[in-house]
């Protein structure tokens, strides 16, 4: 695993606390406090290497979630943000095992994940897209179009698109990271790779010679219900006070369009990805986006 700066094991695992609207049921031990992090001067974030959310470039941790964390933790008196990389599907287990303090990966806020950890309020709204071979030989526009074709689908382990595929009854080959997904399409091991539109467009733009293209982003429907996507920072279940302090600073960023764009705009995010407060973590954890 890449990265450094793990805090002492005594700060690691935490219990679920009663009364939190998100629930959360993993971990054990004492809560990590803002005071502890300020004293140490460093917070360690788990990330999955998914550009443009959080990834390494030239050996440096960067990305939209990293920029957001540097802004928010800096305001809270913690100047150093260090990263530990893990496969996406191993981020929450790694968090609860104490390998890092929080997860900064734009992770979808889903009810099953809320049973394992707690989330900040939404940081990013997003939609799904498909990376296909140049010319889009199967004429795919949404995951529904894969059904009934010979197209081989690839999704990322632990990502929401893997859940979509399962709900739709689609077979998918799971990959560990976005680069593996693009490589599968380029090398013919897959015909389509499903992921968030912002990630796929970033990859295509930064690999202009790759014989792939990205479809228009879409909101996938499952059983007739639009799957509204929102991602946030993930905390251990006991760390409600730390989450609340983070949320307070987060609101000052997402609450103003220009401030939001100043923080994450360099990574391809636009006003369309900015949460407006109409959808909360509590609603998403309860699977009630209304």
C-alpha cells in the first residue's frame, strides 16, 4: 500500500454510537477527536487512486477530494493531509481497522455502507457514464442497453456501478481501479466500463491516444427509480463529533458556488456537481432521496 503517516493504533478503531441518524455498526474503541489530530498535525486519508477524486501524480497526493480535505482540515487546524491507497472495496474495512482516519474518495452514500460507517453531508453529486471502444460498436448509452447484447461489461469492485449491474442482472468483470477498467476496454477484455462520468471523462481527456470514447452521463434507473448519486467523506461510526466539525466547514464550501469551484474546479468539477442541500446524508442512508 502506498502512502504514509498512519496515526497511532490507539486512535484507530471505534464503536458505533447510539442515536446517530446514519447508524453505523463497525469498529470498537474510543472516538478520534479533533484535538488529537490538531496535536499530531496530520490527518491520514484513505483513497482509491480514482482520478479526479483522489490519486497520486508525480508522487504527490492530489485530486478534488484531497483539495477539499486540505481546505477543510486546514480551517480546523490540521495542516498536513497524507494518504494511504487501497482498493475501493477495501476502503471501509481499512478505515474500521485503523489504517487511516477518514476516507477521501468521493464514495457514494448508500444504506449498506451507512451500516458500516458514517458519512459527511454530500460533497459531490454525480452521474454514471460508459467507456466504450472507439465508435461505440454496441451503441450503448446506459447500462440497460447492455442487456441482450454480447457486450462484456466491466465495473470497479465496491463501486456503485457494480451494484447497478447486479440489480439489473448483468454479468460484470470487476476490476480493482479505473486504470484497469480502461485497459480492459483498450485491450478487448471488455467492451464497456461503467463508472462515474467525471472519472471516465478525466481518463479519456488525459489519455487522448487511447482508442476509447465516453458516453453522455446518465442517471441509471433501477426498477423504475432514478438512482441519484452523491458522495461524501467517510468516518468511523464513533467519530460523530469529528464528522460534525467537518460538516460545519464543508457547508461553507458547498454553500457558495464560487467557493466550491475555487476548491474543486481545477479537477473538472462544475456547478452541476455542487450539492445544494436538498439531499442529505440521512436521506441517502435511509434510501429516501425525496
